[in-house]
C-alpha cells in the first residue's frame, strides 16, 4: 500500500516528503495507522550516516504510537482499533539464547531495526515511523494502556523510555541508591523520571545552566552543572550508578571519579566520535565498571509501558509538524529540546 513518509535520499539531503510501499499484512502482522512518532537523536545520527552504513532512502522513526487498522488471520493479541506502540525493533531470529531470554535487542544474529534493517520488503531495508502507516509482526507490537489524550507523550517511551528503564532495572536501582543521570535530553529526562519513580536519590548532570530548575521539576533531588568542577568534586566516590546519555564525545574520567567502590557508569549515548580513552587507574582502584546498554527486550518494553501507565509517567514533549523535522534536528544539536520532539503524523496529510 502506498504510504506518505518523510525521509532522506542521501546523507547530505534534508528529510523531505516521499511515498513508500507497505506490505499487505501477513498472517502474523499488525497494520498500524501511525498517530505520533518521537524524534530520537539516533534518527539524526542515522539519517546523516554519522554511524556509517545508512541505507537510502532512509525513513527514520522508532518511537511509534498508532491505531491498529488491520490484522492478519493468526493475530489474537490485537484487534482493529487498539492503540499500540512500536519501538526500535520489528523482528529478530526468535530462537537464539538472547531471544529465548526475552532480550531480542541482543539477538545473536542481529535484530531487525525499525529502520535501516534487512527486510524482504522494498527497497530491501526497513523504513521507520516518520510515515502514515507501518506493518509489523505481532510479536514486536506493544499494548498502550495510557489515556488517549496522552498518546503523543507516550511515543518517546518506546525508545527513550525503555533505553533508560532497562539499565536502571538491570543494575537494581531502587531506594537507597544514589543515581546520576548525565545529559538532560530525550533519554536523560526520562532517566530522571524513571529513577525517581523507582525510589532512587537522583542527581542530574547537565551542561545547560538553563535546565537546572527543569531537572528538579522532572524529579531530580540535586542538579550538577557538569562544567563546574567544584560541584563535581563535591560528589567524588559517592554514586552507586551513573547513566550517561550524552550524544557527543566527552571525558569519562570526570564521571568514573564520582562512583563509589563497585559502582558502575553505564553508557547509552552513541556519539559520532569516540570518547577519549578512560583512565584505567580510576577503575582499578575502586573496582569500578564502565558498561553499555542497548534499548530493552519486548517483554521489558511492555513492563516499562505498564509501569509508566501505572505511575502516570509520560515524556515532556514539543509537538511538531512533519515539515519541521530538520529544524527540530538543528535544535537537538544545540541541546535545545524540552525534552522530546514528537511528530504529529496527521500533519503529513
Ligand atoms: P538528545 O535529546 O539530543 O540529548 C542528549 C543530551 O546530551 C543533550 O540534551 C545534552 O544535555 C547532552 N549533551 C552534552 N553535551 C552535548 C553535546 N556536545 N552535544 C549534544 N548533546 C550534549 O539525545 P537523545 O535522543 O536523548 O539520545 C542521546 C544519545 O543516546 C544519542 O547518541 C542516541 O543515539 C543514543 N541512544 C542510544 C540508545 C541505546 O539503546 N543505547 C537508544 C536511543 C538513543 P544537557 O543540555 O543536559 O547537557
Ligand atoms: Zn531512539
């Protein structure tokens, strides 16, 4: 089915309107009329080929909320009219040890991304949520339990929400834990909300003095402007866990120094240029770790959506029209996002 979309034809071309084809639903497929799609920094990295290997045309978008408009014969979990979500994955092998453990994001043969992933559909790679419609295998579709008026602000949970929720859960964040969230953008602002809801003592790290008051309102107990060395050193050796969401290369030693013995710095930001190598002594002398974490599995994404619905958590968003995506990217590059842009897909029509 011919579908309107926004995407780029090359790394140096702007995101612009195009038409794409969506397959007719197979027996296990769900066809979704998209209502809202969040704008993740990964969309920008990928559409401009900052990570290399982007396939064109590239239609980004992996924070999708929409309404089911058709289902295949074998689909029992979803019906026409249901409000559903799709995140960063639309398929995986579903038979390797990682998939068996519900960790499809670590699929041993590689998960299929919502965009830029391999598919039999034209043009040979997946096309994402900056589009009016998408067709996805039922096993990769999530149920959305939030109220209908909140749906635009639910969309960012599908990536920013799960990418921060999963490491917070994996490293057992809860009461009595002192947690740092570094970078207050799309991911970071969700990290603050989620760590706060899990009962942790939350310290937000920002390079933007202007975000101080906002970070407290989001649920931080303290805010550190990371350019201010005195504020940083006052917290040396005190954190159980720090989640780094920064989208640019920076000095990690300034953060590992703040960890307690056995503390962990987990990186989720994927900058275009590498971080300077961390100082090993900083790790050895207090048995500190640096780790990474990738989105979250399907079952955990459903758990996160249910957790957010139960705790009244959504993203703080600025709604944009599809023809404002490039402007949104430029603002994102200036850390001028409060705190996630979401495309109103109705603006494409
Ligand atoms: P974002 O909205 O642009 O937020 C990034 C934040 O980093 C900024 O708001 C800013 O916060 C801080 N920052 C500090 N110095 C910066 C600089 N020189 N340039 C840009 N930002 C700077 O991005 P996002 O959508 O949250 O994504 C963050 C990163 O996570 C991206 O690299 C993205 O690709 C990656 N990501 C990873 C996963 C995963 O599974 N691991 C999933 C999704 C996204 P302050 O103003 O507070 O300093
Ligand atoms: Zn994302």
